[in-house]
C-alpha cells in the first residue's frame, strides 16, 4: 500500500484548493477513479460562479449567503440551479440577443445554463480541483485614486428589521464646473444598502422630485462606472449632491444592534480648467400619463420624442450625438421595458430590451463601443412600458402583500413610472 497522499502531491503543490480533495484520494489505488465525462463543480460550475456570482455571494457581501466553496454551492444546489435557469440570478434583466451588445454583460450564455442543468441531473458532482481554470475577464482600467470623496455630514443610525428610504445631503461643493470621468458609491455596510440614487443640482433633499438631476444609481454588486477615455459627465458650478438611500435591515432581528451608515460617493474628475472631448448627459424620458386599472394584465405606457425638438436634455446637443446606454426604471407592476430609435425611413434600432422586469434590480446598461447608436435630428426616440396589476403582482410591504388599486404615475413605490434614463454623448466641439 502506498501512502494515500503520494499521487495527489503534484496537483496539491500547484493548487492549494486541491488539498481539500484529499478525502477522495484514499480509494484511488484499489479502484480506478470514476472517469466521469460529466459536468463537475470544479471544471464547469466553479469558474462561472466565480465570475458571475461572487461579486455578491461572499461573506459580508450583498448576496444572502456565500457561494464560494463546493460545500456552500452544493448545500443550495437545487435552488442555485433554479435561480440560474430562470435567469433570476445573476441580476441582469436586459436581453441582448436581438438588441445592443452590452458592456460587462452578466447574463449566462445558453451553453452555461445547459451546464448547470446537466450538473444537477448528474447529482452535483464535485470533480477534481485540478480541472479548475478561471474565466479570464478584461481588466478594469487603472483610474487611480478618486479626486472627491463625499459623505453625509453625520453617520446615519439604521433601525433593525426595517426598510426605509432616506435622503441625505452630501458634504461636497462645486465652486466650478466639474467633469466626472468615473464614479461609484462605496457602502459602509454593503449588506444594508440596497440602492442609492445620487442627484446633482439643487442637491436639497426636498427637491429630489426632479429626476432630471439624477446622475448615478448604486445597487448591490455595482462596479465603478468608468466612462471611456475623453468622456465626462458635467456637474455644473454651484451644484450640491444628495443621495436617496434605500436601507434594508429586514433580515436582522427586531431590537438587534445595527450600526450607523456613512456610505461614500467617490468621484474621479478632470483637473480644474480642463474640458473633456465628449460630454455625457443623462436624459430622463418620462411618461406622466400612466393609468393602470385594477386587474389589467396588458396596460402600457411610454411615448415618443423627436430628436430634433426643442426639449433637449440639459446641455443640449443631443440631436447630433450618440446614445451610449439606457437605465430603465419602473416600479413593482412593471412587466417589460423597451427603448428604441425609429429612423426617418421607419427602420427601428433597438436600444434596450427588458422582457421580464424586476423592480429589485434597477441596473444601468451601457452599449459596447461598437454598438453605440448615432443619432440624427430626424430620429424619434420611442419608449414602451408594460404593466400587470393583478393581486399577484403587488409589492409586499412590511410582510403584507398589498391589494391592487388603480395606479397612476408617481414617486411613491405604490405609484408607477415609465422612465428611461437615456445616456447621451456628444462632442464638446458641437456644443
Ligand atoms: C449583484 C449581486 C448578485 C449577484 C452577482 C448574484 N446574486 Fe444571487 N442574490 C443576490 C441578492 C441580493 C439576493 C437576495 C434577494 C433576491 O433574491 O433578489 C440573491 C439571492 C440568490 C438566491 C436565493 C433566491 C433565489 O432567487 O433563488 C440564489 C439561489 C442566488 N442568489 C444564486 C446566485 C447565483 C448562482 C449567482 C451567479 C450565477 C448569483 N446569485 C449572482 C445578489 C446577487
């Protein structure tokens, strides 16, 4: 009898994770290893989970449980496969198959879905750690340290077992026009900060109704938003910043000790006096006439706006610009969201296709540079929202599912919206 560990030595030395495979090695001398041609955790599932799930599903992350070991994934095996197969996870609502290709697309491919399905059918096999190789992703650009880090003046005391929307004004001032090349929001307590919407302008929380001022939305697992080289978003001189935080501590016990939060907005800006090559604006395309009767399953809203009309976004210039992305926004009754450009000859260019809306996941979608859409004065921007207002569609508030009621446009979560933030980019020289 050879010592059990001998054969495993080379692999173990190369990959520390192989140590955990030791338990299976003892039988190897007597019975040949089961030569599985099937799908295994280490060879097929782990690389996908590392690339698409661990941004959130780690200890202290925004996901409700870690998925960073075989044991953890195996423990939730059926649930994990179901979340993947139904595309609930990873959160990424836009379907690019007949629309724009998106930067950092998080959707699993159909082939990857098939692997998860087969892995379950074959009994969630662990496999050999030596067969693991990571999915290599493009490196994020090195943007150095932020130039502005802004927080609320005081830490905000959270309440246990509670969900709330709080507007906090940030301690930052902009004596001159400031051009932002990258931004993010760093939650002090990632597990409690569900969303945060940053607005620039009057900056006063009382004025937050003006969606035109929203410049950034944070959500769990968000990465730093880095504009292309030469691009920047303008914060005009005299602006102030406010953030509407959506805090959620519902999974803590009532009366438990919960911390204060003082999350930080980080901005990377151009040096004072420097102007960007291309300016970015976020145009809020709204429908204020929404009306959704009780029981409706096919209510719609939306609208169209000519690119050459006077109602240009702040900064102007959009008729001759480019559309680089869309951030769809609806509330709980939303079913689907589509945004497109209709050319003068009637052809339609898809901007974003969200076939299955989920109001928990308000994401920004940016097109790959090859898929950016040039606009002309004769173009029409079209937005389509669909809703369903049955008993089953209602949001759960404080553990109670609300009953359907006639629903109109409004800011409250019980109201609805059909709002697309269209990200425009135009040449500084065209202004
Ligand atoms: C952007 C952060 C994020 C990413 C990335 C993410 N999750 Fe989640 N996940 C969450 C959050 C938050 C919840 C709890 C709220 C919810 O269910 O939406 C959750 C819930 C779950 C659940 C339990 C609820 C359900 O819907 O079944 C499973 C299982 C799950 N995630 C699996 C995965 C898998 C597998 C991946 C990768 C393929 C993944 N998640 C990627 C944040 C994330």
